[in-house]
C-alpha cells in the first residue's frame, strides 16, 4: 500500500501568533481526531521559513506530523542575499521541501533545471522533496498538457538514482485549479496521476512507480477531498487555502 499524505502549504500567510495557534490546534488533537491512526495518513505542515523553528517546537513526537519548507536555494551557500540553504533547513530539522511550486515557476521564473539543482541539495542534506508539476489552462486546451507534465518530471527528476527517486513525493497541481476554487474532476485527476505513474515506470520500473505517492493539489477542500482521494492513483493532497483552517485541514486528512 502506498503512503497516504496530506501536506499543508501555508504560503505567505499567518503571523507568528496565528501560525502558533493553528499548529497548536492541529497538534492538540489526538490521532483519532487527526485521522492519522486507522489509515496511517502522514501530515506535513509547510509554514514560511520564519516560522519553522516556532512550529517545530510545538510538535509532539507521538503524532504523525512532519515539518516541511516551501522552497530552498539552488546554491549550496555563499553570497545569495535573502536565500535559505538546504543545510540551514536541515539544521532546523526540516524533513520535506516543496519544490517547483507553480507560483515559484511563474513569479520567480524557476526552470526545470534549477529545480533539479534544488532537488540534489535537498537529498544531499537528508531531506525529501515534494515535487510539484502541472499545466496551465492554455496548455490543457491545446491538448499538450500531458507531454508538458512529463517533461517537467523528466528534466527535474530523471537524473536521480532509483534509490533517491523512491523517496520523492510528486504533487500534480493543475495551475488553473490553484487558489481559483476550480477543482480538477476526479476523472481529470485520475487520468493525469495515471500518466505520471506510467512515466515514472518507464524510467524506474513498475515497482518504484507503484510505490511513489502522487498527491493532488488545486482547490482541494473537505467537500471534494473524498471523491478525489478515492481515485486509485491519488495518494493524498497538497493543500493551500484549506490548510489555513485546522478543521478543514484535518477533515481533508480524514477523507481517505
Ligand atoms: C497550492 O498552492 O499548492 C494549492 C493547492 O493551493 P489551493 O489549495 O489554495 O488551491
């Protein structure tokens, strides 16, 4: 059985006090309330860099909750003002890093090659990537979306060894569904997740492809999570807006 994962991407939201209270609400729930007991769901919280230390101090080791960052520098260290290195994140016990989010690709012009460099630094510092891919509406309407997504994956991930690749989490996030209230239908999600798995299989073989968690992201909320998570190739969600309310986030985690 593949690992089920629900990751919350808080983006550039929440003050220190707000981040503390949201974390306290989540870690204050028992495993039954969190839904992490019976179905073995892993929860990952990805606050902004500045809250990482505060959030980590509120975690309790008994819970299936892990800490992630939303980005990392593509250089190891040095004169890159304002950047945060993989070694710095690792020294704060960060375990996961979201990489290649469409907002990073769009607003900060991150290329597949730069994302590949970041992935190497994540592995070198003993963290694990949550790799995002996904198409614009225009690409989907042109019918080029599957090739586009496969290319994102090949160019950023296919240099990895099999033993590295089997630690990767993939998140399919159609850009037209992020923060827009428009969700991919469960058929659309399943179709692309199956294509992604097939593509992984063509490079790393069926065994690794069958083990790779592929999350869906894009306006996922309590009212649609059940239907999306019921798809055979959907292994959870990368959640933006709905991760900012403990009740919604936890409700989504219980939707398997
Ligand atoms: C995201 O940005 O990763 C995301 C899925 O956002 P939202 O859930 O708000 O669409």
